[in-house]
């Protein structure tokens, strides 16, 4: 369950403390205007943290510290240009410039500094999504938040003073060298790194980057110089940066959009990608992500339009074709989905995900044999990898529709073993068990699934149907009522049976209400209409 709120109502340290005490696992996303950061938790401990659009200063820090040479850094940057998915640190380890242990120490420092910087945000919103883990898990840590909370509180107090002298990172400062020499004071190591860069041309952000310092260390050093009268504000970098602002802004919007999307903040992601589409209308990535967002929000027609736009602008990429097929299938446009999935499969012949989707389309079109063949091919493509829950769902349904109940039950038993947390798979196994005569086993499965996932309406509905067929009407009515509250549009059959039970109880008012609801959902429900007529005539 998501935890959302405003940083004005609950401070970030309070939220982190809550997640730590609750031993929660998931992602805490924090947004403040155009700033965005996230902290991942694993059993209450911080495992990763980062801030979007914040420069990674690994190279600067290692070079300034004398750990690597400028030539080694430039070579790593050159190699990274050909491998965009590879981190600079990984390249430095691969080339032998640093050890993996040194890189892990740096990553821990970066994660801690990201959390400290987030502590300085006093406005904006936070959103915690349980169960979400980092995409890459090669450099995760396990930090006790209590340590960070203590140090963070100290830094926040100091940062509130620093901000009074340095309210923005685009300010330019110049150092009065004669004053520094005349004062004959001992400067800190950070101040000694900063002074040569305060030449009236670099803004604060550039000083931080080139000095290889964190925001806090550089800000503290500069604050001391300003307070002592050694450094003076001499301008701003906004005018100098104006020619690059559009290109930079597009990248910032895109990065924010991706970060929002990955952490489940879909409305915010939608806003950012719409802005990218406005600024660069010929680009295909913005409509592609707009399509992904529409899929998650169940806006099927919008998703179709977005993916078709992405295909027009970026060509027939398999990912766009596959997602177009998903949108068409969910929207009930099965013939179009068949064509889109077929084209995606022709361009990505070894992609099991595409083949699974193609099998599901065939299943929904009623072509069970074709669905079975496609799903079997998907299992081959998976090789040694475990089949996803959706494959088991489709394969079990294909076997059941092909009148092979034994094979369907065997598949669903395997599915619940491989995916024990899937209430949907347990629900399907329960339906199959009841069809095979194992009513007690089906009931036990449904009740166990409901205990873990009480918000899934189909579980309550299927348990109610089982109880109804067993003539346990009072229990059935309670389960139907729970399903109706969770999903009022679940189906006319639900309300028809609720009406039948109410009539058996001689509660004609509730029976009428339920049967009227059934006919509203399905005007062609003849039995419900006949029952209403019976009430009207008093028969």
C-alpha cells in the first residue's frame, strides 16, 4: 500500500524513521518542483538513493584526490560513450583504474550524500511504493537510517545558514586574494580547493563539480569564505547558460519523467513527458512513455494513439509494437492486436514476452490450439528461466478451454508453487479444483488467498459462487456483498444471486434492489426481469 503526503505536513526524517521502524521494503520518491530524488529501502535499511539530474562526480573526486589520472578519466569517459548503459565506475574497475572495494566505498558515500541533500528539501511531496526494488542491484548497501538521521539533522541546521549566503547554485563568486593573503589565516582543505575556482566565471555548481566536492562540503567552504569577507558575489550564470537552456531542459524533463514513471508517480511522469513532446515533437521516446503511462492508467485508446505516434516517429520497433498490441488487446480490439503482435514477433523472434502476449490474444479470440502452440513456443524461448505468472495464467486457461482439466490443474499447481504470492493463480486453481469435484480444496485455497489479498474482488466472488452452489446462502451473501463493495460493476450474475438469496430470506426489498441492479448491468438478463415481474404481480 502506497504512503503519500506533503513534506510540509511530515518531514522526510519522520517518514524515513517510520519506514525504518516498520521494516518496510520499497521506494520512497521525493519531488520538489523540478527536483526529484528517491531512496530504496530493504527491510527498513537504506539500500540505494539518488537524485535525478544531479551530476555524478565520481571522476572529479577520484581525480582531485589523486586516485586516478586525468588521462584515465578521459579514457573511461570515451569508453562510456560507446556503452551508455554502463556506469563510469564500472568502467574504471574494468580498466583497473580503481578496485571494486574503492568503488563500493564511493557508492556508499554517494548514497549517504544523496539522502543528506534530500533532507534539505522542506517543501514538495513524498510517495512510498512498497515492494519496489532498484532496477540494478550490483551496488546496493545496507545503511541504518538512524545514523543518517543524526548526521542529517546537524547538516540541515548548517544548510539553513549556508542558504542565506548561497540561495542558488547559479550564482558566481569572486575571491579577494589580497584580503586572504593579508589575513594570514589557516584555510580548511575544502576552502583551499575552492579558492582557485572563484575567478568570477564559474557559478557555484561548476565550482562544486570541478572541486570534486559534495554540495554540503563545497557550500560550507564557500559560506566560510563569504562570511570572512574573502569571497563576494559578482553575478549569475543564467545569461551565459541561455543558449543551452532548451536542450538542457528537455533532458531534465525526460530524466524526471523516467524517474517518476519508475517510482509509480504516473501523473507527474505524464506531465514531464508531455513537456518533452511539446519541446521536441519529432522524437519517439516521449510518445512511447506516454503510452506506457496510459497502459498503467487503463486508458487503452490513449495508449494506442501514443504507441502509434511512437511508431510513426521512431519506426517499427518491437517494444512499441508489443505495447501497442497490449493496449489493443486490453481495449478489446483483438483483430488489430493480432496484427500488431504478429509484427512484433516477426521483428523479435526470440522474445518470450511477445510470444506470451501473442498467445493471450489467440486465447481471447477463441483460437485455443493456436494459443497453446504460441505459449509452448514462449516456454521454449524462456529456456532455463522461470516462466512468469502471466504465462501460467494463460497456459492454464488454454488447457481448461481445451477440455484438458488434468493438465490445467497440474499447470496451476506448478504456478502456485513458483509464484506463491499470486492470488490470481490460486484463484484459478481453486476454480479448476471445484470443477474437478474437490470443493473443500477449492474453498481452502480461496480463503487462504483472501486472507492475503482481501482487496481482490474476484476472489470474494468465486468463493461466494462456491458457497452458493453448496447451498450455504448466508455465507455466500456476505462474500457477494464484499465483492460488490470492492467492484460495483463486477457483473450482473453477482447481483442476480444476491437477489435470489434475499428472496429466500423473504427480504423482498433487498431482492428487488439486487435484481434491478442486475438488469441495469445487463438489460437482457431475462431471469432477473422475470423475478422483478413476479414481485410486481405479487405471485
